[in-house]
């Protein structure tokens, strides 16, 4: 009954989960750590199940942060050539399964991380997410990097996108967001 349901072996991922596991290098057993938030009874409190789910998502986000840094290193050292690809975009699309726009986003962000060391450190530590980093590098310079990071911390993702868009329309993107 309930005891058997609570102690079942880890299940293998399928469908969309399998693609997520392959893309983020999640171990199949990690998925079993997260109980469904609805549809099954659990001896654990709902707040604990939600906290477990949040922790799982956070681990996946950290993998994405590391992926951006690895991507930057492959691009900087032209390692895609050693892997048989003529360009980083070709490697990203063929080997990593990125869309053309995602490959371009990663390429632009990776190139700018070398110019913006504080952004790089915050991405590496997980303090700054990929999406916010992608936005602020569009308007940041060495002299404005710190203020852009402050604004990213204070803003929602959508709010930051709007502020960056407005800043890019101004004659000098070096102005405050």
C-alpha cells in the first residue's frame, strides 16, 4: 500500500523528461527525488515537496550556468574545430541541438563574458542567471558593469528586458537603465 508507494525504485525518464535529462546531464535517479506535487499521496508535507522541487530546479539552473562557461571556453579556444565542426554555430546546432537563435544568444554571451569579468563571476557562482546575463551584456561595458548587475538583481527578468530595450534605443547605451 502506502509504504510500497513511498519506497519505489527510481523511474527512468521518458519523453520530454528524457530530453531534459540528456540536455542538462541530470542523473535519472535525481528525478525520483522529486515527488509529484499533485496526484499522489505522500507522507511528506506539501511545503517540503515544493522545497525539494525548488532545489531540483536550482541544480538544473547551475548546470545551465556552467554550460554557458563551457560554451565560452570552447568558443574562445576554437575547440569546435577539434570536434570536426567549421564554426561554433554549426557545433552548437548539430552537436548540442540548439536552435539558431539559442546558438547566437550563447555565442554573444560567451564573447562578452571575456570583456565583463564581474558578470562572468556572477554567472559562474549562480548569482546571475543566463537570461539576465544575456540581457545586461547587450548594454554593459567595463565602466557600467557594476550598475548593470545591480539593476539585474533588482529587476524581474521581463522588467530587465524592457529596461535594456529602452537603453538600446537611446543614443548612448552607457546611460543608466
